[in-house]
């Protein structure tokens, strides 16, 4: 018996259809949700991410503004830009694409974003709201993970959940969201003793550690749901042969595309042992941008409808 594949495109399309209805309702009230995407420098990965976010806005009929600044920008210049966006009533959500250049104080920039426009959910006010179980913006990838679980009707209440990775962007917030849904949650990291044994206790295993195929079969409880958050790029034949049991298909992808995307979970092991798992590519990553759109629409509704 092979694991059920939790197809991210299916859930993304479902959410997009729901958001289109919400946008239509807002436009009837004369409100077009707006997102500002700030891109500093010329990092190719960041350029792709911002371009995809702007396309997602267009698909939903949202207003979007892409703001590009030089890689030599200073903290003060970016603080001034964020302040202008905070006071721009056409903008409901502010996205500062990370990473920022080394001379920029990233924490000061993220702290400067109005919490009511913090659609990434990074501001301490929204982090505090998440911990307290109050209304606020949840980081997009963890929010997407919860959508996958709930829309797949995977039980959470009373289940044992293990999160491998303790980042502020994924590990900590997804652990808190699972806790709010009454799972018993363990957060693991590089210093966890006997990590495979702890992971094997999980009914829901979330891998967000940033190491290709780190989670192998000895981490997975038979029948568990495995959520793979990793997005790692392999560019050499040696890497592919080392990490895949049967490298035939990945090698063909490498030859065709010049790289192979792989998650933090060994996919062949997950397919053989798990009850359900998210593939890479095609899993959690597809939910991240649509949840950013959801947060932007929520921000518009909260700012302009509730306060009206």
C-alpha cells in the first residue's frame, strides 16, 4: 500500500475559487485589496518569488505594486519607504521580500511594517496574537499546512504532532497552530536527542529543517501524515545518486532542467511508509502564495470594512 499524495494544486485551486468570491463581494463595496511587494537588489530567487506573487494578485483581481530598490539601499531609505506604504490607503498588505542585503537591518524593517498590513505575519504583534489565539495574520506557509490538513480531513485533535525545525517563519508558528487545534506537539531541532525515535512517535510529522532528504524512513511512523516543507535544489548527478534509492527519474529531470527539486523528506521512503504525504514540488509550496493573497484580502476587509 502506497501513501496518499496530498496534491497542493488541488487545495490551492479550491482556496483561489473561494477568494475570488470574497474579492467580488469587496469590489461591490468599492474596495479593491492592494498588495505592495518590495524587492531590494537583484537576487534571482527573490525576483521569481515577487513575480509569482504579482501574478497571483492579477489572477484574483487585486491591485499590486512592485517596488524595486537598489541592492545598495540603506536601512533608513527602506524605513522611509515602509512608512510611506503604511500611510498609503490603496495598500492593504506590505510584503518585504527576504533576504535583504547585509547592510540592511532586517528586523528594523519588519518591525516598521504596520501590523494591520503585515500579511507575512512576521511582526511581533501578530506573533503575539498567534500565541494568544487571537485574530491576526498567520505566516503563509504554516497557514497553508493547516489548510492541507483540514481539507484532507486528517485528524488533528488529540494526535501526536512532531515539527522538525524551529524557525520563526515555519517551525514555531505551525507548532502553535497545531497546538491550538488540540494536537500534542513536540518541536525538534539539530540538538534533539535520538531525533528519529522522537519523529517516529508522530501521527503528523512536519519537516522544515532545510536539509535535502534529511527525514528518511526511520523517522516515519507507518501510516503517519508527513508534511514536507523543504525546497532544496540539487544540481549535480552525484547528489541525486546519493539521495535517491532509484535515481532514474530524478536524473532525467536533472538532464532536462539542470536541477532537481527535493524536499526535506526522502520521497521514496514517505511513499512506502506514510499514510499521506505532501510531494516536492507540488505540495506545501503551492499554498504559500495563495495564503498571502488570503491575508491581503483579510487585511482589506479588516481595515476598510470593519473600520468604515
